[in-house]
C-alpha cells in the first residue's frame, strides 16, 4: 500500500506531465471514480502513470473503442478499473474503481511491465525536441532518475523513435505527402521542374531541379558528375545529385533524383 504524501506526490513533475492532457486539471497522482478524459490514450497513460508511481502491476482485461477494463495482475486482489466512453458528454469516464490495490507491491525487477515505450516517449518529448541526437544510454539514465526503473536498450530506442514521430510526423505520412509537396513547389517556385515515375499506388522514382540550377549551368564547365547515397529510413532507395564546376572551380548543384 502507498501512503499519500501531499508534499511529494502532488508536486511530482512527472505526474504533472502525465495529467497534462486530462480533461480537468486534477491533482497529480490522482485516479478516482468519475475522473474524465478526452481520449482513450489519456486513460491508458494515466493508468500506467498511477501504477508505475505505486509500484503495482495491472493488465488490460478488455479493450474496445468505447471500453477499457483493467485488473490487478494478482488474482487474489479485487482491484478493477472500468473506463467507458460516454456518448452524452463525448468523453471517457472512470465508471468503477476501488480506492486502492489490496495486495502488496509485486515489483521486484529493475523494469516495470506497465512502463511501455509509448508511455516513455511522452516523458522524453522535451529531451528529444531539444536534442534529436540524444543517445539511448542517456534516455535510459533519464528514466532511471525520474522513474526509478532501468529499461532495456530496445525499449528506450523505440521510445525515442515514437517521440520523433510525435514531434515531426511518421514515414508513411511523409511518403504520402511527397506528391503534394512537389506539386506545391511546381506552383510557387518559378521554373521548378519535376518528373515522377510511379506504380499505381507508390512513388517509384522522382527527379527535380530548380530554375537557378538550370540558369547557372550555362556558365559551368562542361563536366557533369553524379554522386549518390543510400536511404537508410523505412523506404529504401538512392539519392542522386548531379553537380558541375563553376568558373572558380567550386561545386555547383544541377539536379536531384531519388531512384
């Protein structure tokens, strides 16, 4: 069991973050019957935060678009949380919740089963935003200092990728938006040239150049070099760059392609 410490629990910055997006500005370290949320994700996030703070475990017994039922992993404990989407208010609400777990804390490992990478990603958003190159060991050390648990390298890596996705978008969305970006550049950049080869649903190859590149090439030496580098993201391929030399023997970029 956990005795509430008003000075410690209610000023915990990590719990303040956990409740940042909850519908009402509840005190940190709070989970009670009647508590409301805007989304299902917020319900899950606060459930995780509550159990990580208490050093307890729970499992999701049932999950649907309108219902979450969580139970203690200890079969002898009657703790059960039921949260449902309420049509009238268009919000999620905790409909059933006993005050506390009746079992003792089972946490004896360095990690916590409810400390998932999605939850961690929300805790490291500020770190990743300020330093996108932050190392995985630094993330592990940060979680150890604020949570008291040592997470695995893989979990920290997945949390960082999720945080980057939250801040900057995901691969699928970028890939989907590429034709729109190229079309906008054609409209707003005078002299912009682009050609695409596509399968029915996928971009296959794309070539583009800019009017200053075209105009400047007239004054370059008649030597063209093509260099390339592999793409290491989700979508494989090669980026090609065509360059020439100007009168000062400087590199002058002519055109670009992804193949």
